[in-house]
C-alpha cells in the first residue's frame, strides 16, 4: 500500500520518506529525542493522573473549541468589537504575506529597526523574521530555545522545546561563538541560562516594539492570553511601548470561564506542569501599565479552507500543546525536522498538508502508524488518525496517482481477488527467495521496489508460505 | 489611533468573513450542538487533586508551592512584618519596591533598605536595579500553586514584579481558592492579570529545569492566617 506514495514521489525525491532518512540514521539525534520525549511523557502522565476529572475537562475542551469553529464568523466579529472596545486596534490579514506587511508597516510607522519577539508558531508560519529582516528590521527571539535556534541559523524541531535536537555542549559552543564571545562558559544549563539572561535584559529594556503570538483570545472581553515559562513573554508584553500580537482566526475562546478550562488542559498536556510559571492576560491598553498601543493581527492563511472540510475542521481545535508529538512513535524516531514544516509531529501531519498543500507536505499523512496514541492524549480530542486517513484519500483522489501506480494497483487487485492467483504469487516469491534475500542482504530491493526498502526492513522470505505449510502439514 | 483606522479600509476583513461563512455551510462531521458556556465554575472546595484530596486547601497550596522550589512561610496576620523583615535580611535585600496600596506596617520595620513606593505614575524604568519587591495577592490557586496578580493597589503594575530578582508575595488565606475553575469568579480582567506559578524557569536545554531566567529568580510566599 505504501507503494502508491512512493511511486507518486518518483523522480522528485521529496517528502517524508526522504527527509526523515538522514534523521533516522543519526543515532545521537535519536537518543536526544528518545530521552526528551520519554521525560515529558512521564511528567505529563503524572500531572494528568492528579486530575480525576481529566476526561471531563477534555470533553469540555473539545466542545468549547468545536462551538467556536462552528460559529467562527460571529466569534470573530465579537472579538473584534471587544478588542476595539478596550482600546486595541484590529487588523485582518488574508494570508501570511499580508500579515507580514501589516507588521512591517507598523514597525516602520514608529521608526524602529529592532523588535523583541515572544516565541510564536504563527509568526514562524508567516516567515515573519525573514520578512522583517529583508525590510531592515531585526527581530530578536527571546525564548531561550528560540534564541538558540536563531543564533544557530537552524530551524525549530519541536513545538515546545524547539532546540530539543541540540545537547548542552553544542549550545555552550554556540553561545561562546555568539552572545558570550570572549567568556568561558561551562555546559551547565544554569550557566547557559544566565548567559542568555544577561544578553537579553538589555534588549528588553531598550526595545520599543514587541511582537507576540496569542494562545487564546477571549471573545467576550477582548482579553488576550499568553502562557510561558521564562518571563521573556512578560518582559515583551509589559515593557515596550507598542505591542503587536498575531493570531490565526481559530484561536478564539468564548468566555473567561471557558478560558479557565484551557488553563488546566494546556500546561498539564504541554510541559507536564500543574501550571506554567507565567500566564499573562491583558485587555487592550491599560493606562499606566504596559504598552500604550496594542495591535491585534488576525490571519486566515488558508484556515478558512480547513474549516470548510467537514472532517478536517477539527484540526483547528488544536491548542498547540505538543502532547501528540511526545507520544508519537514516528516523531520519536524521526524528529521535527523530518516533517519539513513549522508544524511537526501528528498535528503537523494533518495541519501542514491542509495549510500549505506543498508537494512535500502531501506525504505527511502517511508519516504515521495510525496507532492512535495522539488521539488519546489530545486535550481537545482531535481524532488525528481519522483526519490522517481522510487526507490520504484526499491526496490520492486529487490526481496524485501516477500511471505506474495505477498499473501496480491493477496487478495487486488481480492477484488479491483470486485465491489461485494469490497462491501462485506466493509460490513464485518463495521460489525467488534466494534472489530477493540476496538483495535484502545489500540493504535494498532493485528498481521501484527499492523505494519501499529505503526506509524499511523487509523480513527474510521464508521457504514456503503459511498456506503451503498448512496444506502440507495437514496432509491435504 | 483607532479613529484613523477604519474597518472599510480592510478588504481582507470582508474576504475572510465571507470565506469563513461559506466554509461553515458544510456542517462539521459530528454536528456539534451549540455548547456556549459549556464551562461551569467549580463548586468551591470540590476536591480535585487526587494526591491532595485529604489536604486542606491552604496546606495543599503550601505543598505545591514548595514543589516549585518557592520558599513558603506561614504566619498570623500580626506576624507579617516580622516575616517580611526576616526574609529581607536573610536574602540580603538592599533595595525594595512596593506598590503604594500595600499595607505600610508590613514593611516599615525592615531597617536599612532603600525603599521605592510606586504609585504607577511615571515610566517603568529603574526597577531592574532594585533587589526585591513585596506585593499582596488578589487570589491564589491551591491545586496549581498559583499567585494571581490583577493590578489592585496592593499588587501594583506589572513591571515591579518582573524586574527585581526577589518577589515576596503576601497571601491571606481567604484569598486561596481550590482550583482554576473558580478563578474568574474572584478576579476581573479590566486590569492586566498575571498568573505566577513558581519562579521563572526554563527546561529548554536537555529538558533540565533551571530556576530563573528572566523573571524573579526567587519567589517567597508568606501565607497569613
Ligand atoms: S493536536 Fe492535540 S495533542 Fe497535538 S498539539 Fe494540538 S492540541 Fe496538542
């Protein structure tokens, strides 16, 4: 069955089977990933077990998010009115390009060439940092892991711990070559965190403009919520004069009491904490406390198309907790970079193809064993396996079947639809087993079939098939 | 600012809302019944934390705080000034900022300390040079060990609890609720709200927890009955 994707990708060599290959062969990366995901999984398990109403909370989470999505137009209008009512300015962006333009022009209006940033997947999706830098504006990431990734000119590999693929000595070397030039650092994480504190403090105190994402936007009150651990978020949200927050159209929560549900679901699912160290809530501008100007950029960027798909819609319930990454056997072995998208792991496998529709993202619905572990942990009960299967079907029916693939399926259906033909096929394979096993010993089958074995192991072909053995040993 | 920014200037607003509306003509697979206001406020005192079921709310709060590596002191209301003085001297705090609405008797006896009383006027500069801050607390959540600051006069503006390295927070027992679901029955959001659960922390390097990155690296909670 996997052949269909492989033949689909024939010639282009793009997509998950190829991007994951070097990662799977990197044993250091696999070890880092395994210990990291195991640690977060265990922490999550402990704090979730403390809540005897956890399943009830998940149900509420799902219902609240579904309610918002099913009535998104009215919630968007309501949010806009509430934010304006408390002194914020609302901007609408149809796509990433427009959102980038809005942010850059706001920065230019204030004559600034530097901004500080709070970690935000939405702005990563937009490619905001690159866009700003082309426009002559330097965006400083202030989350420790994002800073590490930015300094290393690398890409995040996990939603929550973007530098999960780097170990402490790699980070020490990086800091010594960049923000702590001329200082001898040890590889103790405490020392490394201190180095970033010193470097960023000056930036926080001098920055005039901050850019953040949005975890939740409360329609009823126009309140924006950002959760974080380090305090860099609080710095950005409190000290600069101008605050620009960017959100996807789906990030709305109806009321404050609904928000409370997510303040329970998110930290326990995400970092495995009862509560993350800092949560900031603000409603527009507050005289004498924090920014004097607040801009909220609401971006679609194909989310409305995801909304229109009856099965795919639930993808937008996601609160970006990353619990699904940490339980995924595919993610644990391939890491975030293999997904070649801002959104990795199971959520990435369903979100990326719907949002971006690129050639490489079309292979992602197959980057799963459909084991369902992601569905079990998802705090808003997104049925990820269901969406994966739905997207596989979509990719294949939207004209992505090559003629060689149709040929393969014609043969397959001819063989499988007749007992005697199936029997013959098994016998033939058994007879050819010396040849096949010889190829396998070299690591790969020849020709088209070799694409299947490129990332998989085929078991040795036995001398006789089960059917033959059964008949022989029963004396029939 | 909002005046020269008209909705009609934004063709994308109409475009997005139209796309959303036409997308919603396709009904979601499980037709979700309208569930507005699904969340309900938990009944105060409902035991939720399995491991802490048998603990009184205040004791649970203390346990969870200690788990975060916060320092916790339990005193009577009359014992607050002495507890504050003890913390100031044992932490070698030489300069202090307090919000103007904080009970003065709590910090008047702290001795030789440079004191700034902030009434929220003027720019938020210079707080980074101050060692510590003392605040009250509108509400605290036992199950999660969370301090909730909501800009009341005894809590002050956000910058004062952000830049100094020591945060001493005085929590009266009547401010402590059991779980997060009760939160918004206690506080409003007309001022900025900050939820603080333990000192600032990062686990970004090999998932090893490091206490203290940008916010105060030391959190001292005085629980007063
Ligand atoms: S899909 Fe669910 S588990 Fe995965 S990040 Fe989103 S909310 Fe979390």
